[in-house]
């Protein structure tokens, strides 16, 4: 399949090309938004056309009988294993956002009429491992995630890839965070060696009095973009943190819309970006406060450190506000490591590379330390060091 | 007695400005050398030059340390070889844990000396006594490096680093600035503890107050980028009475 063939097609042609029927509303939404290109605002800084123009083999998704495991294992878009007793099954998505900004959100739903549905019971803590084993493939799947009211669940997401190449992964969540509950999602993704590229398109509904804590740790190289839309009901809260540590010529980042719909809803969005080599980091984030969202509090901040003269950060924090009764702030800074701090560490016998690593981790630490589980925190730090030393090995 | 550090005709620029203009100085092992001088004489520039600070540009002369020219040596190499600067204004580094930083520095030095690295428990045991002697609260080591520390706490932390790293040449740049009398006593006690007849001290100061606590062997007067007079401790009283203007070049 070559996704660029979907460009400028009418509904009938799209139905034929995608082999679908009875999904006219979704097709129309996709057609209206159009296949993303560098002219699309949300994909402007991400080389999406190159990814869409490649020829991919398509995979057949056949649900498997799940084997018991300590984690949910999804291999090439198919769930293979799950903890015993956890409700993980295949089902058509019942609630698709008809006002998402990302055309690939709709393409994802069109390509995956059956989604992976995960229901988190009680105060569950679960790890989801995404594994990719196919080269030159288009791997497409969507996950629908529900938690229970008044409960506090945590999901740790991890990604592994075999020795593959030229694969494109389109995936994403439709999360429904129930009233008076908390859902924490901690994503850790280390990409290297151009094994696969990824576009992840999410929709998060946060119900009344609920908390969404979304932490994303994107490390290494390659091409990946996450597009996130969050809708906040009355007194709902989202805490979205994003750490980027990129090297080589990677392009990765977040394009987001946080929409305050309910009164007294609050949002905090913090991005920390460390860019090495010729990497490009993307933080294109909009907070929209609707007429209905009086007494909103919204805070948005992006900080970037450039470790190389060719590294580049695109930071676009934006507010779109329709009411007066609110507190909102946003800002973005880009800088380099402080030479005074670097010298201080060196003056105590700590080598240049080690001193830089300490400062880079110090910069990232405020986000890493928000991961409550020390095992996962340690894993993020270890991966962080692995990526750091891969870049700086010649200086050690 | 042969010197541990010999500074010959040192010329240093910061930016476009020539600060040190042919400075000569020899540090003897086990001795306390005090450098005194008016504002802008080049005292802090000298300390920066000795530790390889990025601000300074050596335009002439040599720094010979233990018989080796260290003009081109990196700051971390100088530290590993035993040169230590207690900063006038220690920098704050949020996110770098004080204990982790110090253990990393100590283990870098131990590795350089071919010794085994210390684990966290061994390191904490080593640090406990020093903390008590310096009157430092134990939570200071679990905080970020110098972040939110008072002026006195920062200076005590510098001395803690000195005690742990056990350097051979110790440069104290305005160690007494911003210290109350109790902090000055604690810091001085830490410094005096390091006086073992082998280590050399270079105490850079405006005022004689610190020299009441750390007895110097030599007083050097630095003015307009050069040492213009070297004498015994009796010179302090003369400086107190007549000021730097009364000192004539030898």
C-alpha cells in the first residue's frame, strides 16, 4: 500500500482504495482534513510526506487467543498476551471524536475498524509492550482504554523492535478516563537505526473530577510524532509532561490540543527537550479554553537545550481563549548548557562528557522524578545514559 | 625547599583586557601563602588561571606543577592531579544531587589514582564526620548542589569537597566573604584540619580577618597584575595600618 494514493480522492474512491463501506462520516472527516503534507499546520515540521510515499506491505490482523503474561503484549498490532483476568479484547470503537485535528486519527480508525479494547479494573497497574517484527510494513492499530470511576490506574508503555527496517507504525489511543478517577500513562520509547517510524494519534477524554497524567519519554533517533487531543470536563485535570532527548538527524515531538470544556478544569503541560546532533524537536501545543470553561487554569511551558550547533527546536506554545475568567500562562525557552555549571563539575575532576551528562540529566530530572515507580524511573535513566553515551562515545 | 607549584612570568587576558602582567610566585609544600591586594588587582584571575577556567587566556609565562607544565591541561585533569579551587561564588546546579556529585568526583579521583571506587554506603560513612565538624545538616547532602544554600552553606560545602577530595594545592578565593563568625570558625577549622605539612594553600583575600584563623607563612601583595612584595605574616599589620598604596614594589 502506498498511502500517498489517498491524496485528493473523493469518498467513493477512498472507500474503494481502503476496502471499506458504511463508514461515510469518518471518510468525510478524513477527506475534509486531507492527507497530511508539509502544508498541513500540524505536520509542518515533520517530514510526513516521505513516510506516506513509501510502498508498504499491509498486514492481516487476526485476533489471537491470549496467553497469560505479566504484561499486555501487542505484536505488530495484534494482542498476543495479557495478565490473567484483565479484560482485553477486540471491538469496534464506539466513541470516535468527530472534531479531531489530525487526519491520521481518522485514517487509523478507517484502517482499523476493530480496535484493541482494554478495560482497567480497580487500581490496576499494567505494562503494555508494543513489539514490531515486520520490515517494510504498515502496522496500524488503535487501542481503546477505559478505567473505572473513583479508581487510580497506571499504564506503562514500552516499545521494542526486532532488526527491521522501513516500517511505518500508525497507532493511537482513545482513552476514556472515568469520573473521579486518575489514569497515569507513562510512555518510554527509545528509537534507533531507522527500524521504524511512528505517528501516534491520541484522543483523551477526561471526565468530571478526573485526572489524566500523561508522561512521555522519547529518546534516541528516528522519526516519530505524537498528536494528542485532550478534552477536559468540569474540574478535570491533565498533567502532560514530555521529555525529548534526540540525536543524529531525528525529527520527533508532540503536536497537541488541550481543550478546556468544563468549568474549573485545569491543565499543566511541560516539555523538556534536549537536542543533539542535527536533531529537530517539535513542541506545537495549543490550549483552547471554550466559552463553557470558566475559571480554567492552564499552564504550558517548553524548555530546550541544544547540545550541538545544528540541533533545532520548534516550540510553538499557543493559547486560544474565549473567556475572561481564567488563569493562563505559556512560554518557551531555548538555550545551551551553562558553562559555569560545566566548569564547576570539571574543576572537581569530573570529565567533560560525564559533566555534560550530569547537567543534561539534571535538566531532565524534574520530569523523570515524576515517574513514581523507581523501577521505571531507573529504566528511563538507564536508557537516557545509553543514548547519551552512544552519541559521545568518541569523547570518553 | 623545592616548590610544588611555580608560576613564571604569567600573563593572562580576560576578553581584551590584560589582567596579569608577568606574575611570579612559588608555592612551597606545606606552607600557607596569602595573596592580598586591592580590588581589580587580578587575584581572582590568578585563581582562575591556575585551574584552567574558560574565561582566561594565557598570553605568556608558565605554570609548573610538580615539575610539569600545566598551561594546556584541562580543568578536570588539574583537579585529578590535586589542584583545588574553593570558589568565591559557588554555582548552583539544580537537579544534581550534592552527594551524587561528590561521590562521582571522589571516585573519578580514586580511579585516577588506581584505587577502588567507593559505593554509596562507604561514601556516606566517610562524609558523616566531616559534616559534623563543619556544622552541616545531613539533609544538605541530599539536596541539589548549592541550590538554595545560604552564602555560609555554600562555603561550608566547598570545604566539605576539599576535605573529601584531599587535594595537594588548595586555592581559597575569598573564602571568608559572606561568612558570619560561626561559619568562619567552622570553615577555618576545616581548612586547618587539612594542614599536614605537605599540602600547600593559596589564600586569596581582601581582608586580614581570615588570617586570624588560618595562619599564613607568606604574604604576597598583588597589584596591577604582578606580585610586588612578598614577606612574612608581619606584613598584614602594615597593610592594615597603611593600606596597599603604601606598599612599594621590591
